[in-house]
């Protein structure tokens, strides 16, 4: 079984500042890791994913995430945020070979002018 | 290629009423899921299907039924609506080898 913990429920940040959204997971098997973004009143869309290989994964809109196996973390980062990045971000984990995906509770990112 | 579609977008029910939320995908994905989204709780899996004719329960299945007669369609039925089922419901299909999920736009349900 897998579980996901997003360590911050809300993250306020000023425009052009860097941001990190934290995610820890637990699993007894190898996993795929994902970050999804949900803009207001919309469904979720994939931001980036870690499958294997390089631990630094780049996604859309300038986001990147780093997989740390020893710390079982998959933190999301962006060096300079924009107002348009205001959204809710979900970390998710799926077991390799399975289909079920477990989502974290979400982190609401507020970007202020 | 429409992806995942859901209808209706909004629905208001009275306690005890039943209804079906529709979900369809045109990507020929075998795996489909229904989630509910509530503030501070992320997405919780209600039911899922690994192919036509095969469904199983997720984390919060009580009060909901599903069926999967075709690969494309995966309707969610509320048998007797309760205020606790007020939520936003998302349907998703999973494609490729790496479990990427494609989400519909959601149905916002209010039960009075």
C-alpha cells in the first residue's frame, strides 16, 4: 500500500519569488510519482512525473521536482512564480505494475503581486 | 479526440433522490476511476474499473454504484443521495505504461 503526505496545505508567495511544495510518500514497492495541478474550477492536469532514471524531473510551466529515494520525498520547485501559477497542486503515487493512484491532500499555492 | 467527458457539470439533488453521473473517454483506456474531491482531503477513490465488465471498490464506495459495459463509458450512480455526498466528482482514465491519469472537467453536486 502507498500513502502520500503533502506537508503544507497552503503556501503564499510573492510573484517572482521561488517556491517549494513538499511531498513525502511511503510505499513497500517501487513507485511512479506525479504532480498534478488544478486551476480554479477545472479538472486536474499532469505537471510532471518521475518514472525512473534521473532524479530531477522537469515539467510544464517551468516546474521541476526532485526524487529522493532515501528521504522518500518528491518536492516540487519553481525558481520564479507568476500570478498565473495560483492553483492547487497534488502529489500522487502509483505502484509500478499497478493502476491505483493515491493522491495527497493538496497544497494551495497563492501567488501575490 | 475529446479525452474524458463528464455530464452534467452541475447538479442539485434533494436527499433521497437518485441520479447517474456520466463519464466517457475516447482514448481506449482500460483503467477508469471515479474520485470525489472535498476541501482539505484531496481526491478520494470511490470505484475503479480495470476493463469492461470489471469493477472494484476504492476508498469511499458506500452509497455509490458503478458499471462498465463498454471500454468507453463508466457511469457512477448515487442510489439515495445524502448531504454527505455533496462534493465535486472527477472521472479519470489511465493510459500508457506509466499510469498517467487524464481527468474530466468534474461534476459539482449539491445534495440538500
